């Protein structure tokens, strides 16, 4: 739950950021493409839908 006001717009929202991760690229990539596990480690993500 959040105490933030509801957004006043409709449609997709895109947010971007960058970071340097001190880990092997293969391990980072495995975690990033495991979409079903996002909600386990990122509390800001409630779910991920990847259209076919």
C-alpha cells in the first residue's frame, strides 16, 4: 500500500536508471531476465508482463 496520490494520467509509464554492478555479466543477466522473480527482490515491482 502507498500513501501516494493516484496518477493523473493513463497509459504506459517508463522510468529508467543506471548503475554499475560489480558481478559477472552472466549472473547479472540471469537475474535480470528472470521476470517472474522480480517481485521477490524488488519491492517496487508488483508483477511483470511480457507480451508475446
